């Protein structure tokens, strides 16, 4: 007994369903299109000869932004239906093996089969705006998320740098040897001054030089005691 069934599928699952039918040996029959308030509806018909069953895959709401995967790679006979649907309805098929580039039919106007009533156009425009608004909202949310992640990363980096600097300062203060250690340039300057002073003392009267040395030693001792406090 001959039977028929209709299966509603989203556009994204079309190729997967067709691949399954091809694997099962189901024969492709035809494809047709229809203009509706929500866009273009596509109907793919297949036939299972083993049980006399017609299988119809229904895809709804195709618009000018939709990319419909071509099934020519699985059923080459679909080339005429896909080119016809493109020329008469403006449906955009991707990865067609035989693409007439819009010249399958010589038509006076683009997509002549998509004539709709004002009410249908208003509804279609409404759906298009809703889709665009949803896409813009999703894009804005993604951008906000990226910006928040970037700010968080920058904040963590700044905190890490500040913590490292603070730790270094505390370590310097906590270690008397580090804090008291003179700079290399200061040590060199002191050595140079001491050398020049010895040269001067060598040319002085020995008694006078001894007094100067005693005074310098007392001064150094006093300075050392003051630093110890």
C-alpha cells in the first residue's frame, strides 16, 4: 500500500537527513518551493521503493540571507530543481556541482515567484528585524564579555606587578644588610678620597700628619657610633 510522510527539519539538519536517505538507498524524486509569510518553504521528496513510501523533508522560513546546502553531491539530478528554485525564488544554494549562475531561466525580473501581499511583506520584514536584533544583541554580549575578560586580565597583571614591587621593598627594609649596604659608586668615591688624603699626608710634616690622622680617626669613630644608634 502506498504511503507518504512529512518530516519537518531545520535547515542545519537538511544535509544530514539527505545523507541518511542516500545511504539507505532511497530514491530522490523532486524538490519544490513555495512563498509564505515567513519566507520560502522547501519540500524535498524521496521514494522508498521497498515499501512504497514517499518521504517529504520540509524546510521552512528560507530568506535571502539563508545558505541552503546543495544535495547535488548525493543526488546529481537535483541540479535542475536547485537552479530553478534559485532563479524563480532567489534561494541561495551553496556548493552546487552544476550552477547556472542565475541563467537557468531567462526571466524578466529577479525571483518572480516571490510576489507577496503587503501583509506578508510586513510580517517578513518584522521577522527579519527580529532576527537582526537578536544577532546584534548576541554580538554585543560577546564583545562585552571579551572586554570584561581583557579588563580582568589587565587588573590581575597590575596587581601582580604591584605585589612584586611591594614584596621587594619589604624585603629590603627587613634585611639590614641590604638596607645598610652602600652603593658601589659611594664605595669607589670614598676610596678615591682616602687615596688623595694619604697623598697629601705623605707630603706633610710627620707630626702634623699624625694629628690629622688622629682627628680623621676620631671623626670616623663618631660617625660610626651615630649610625649604630
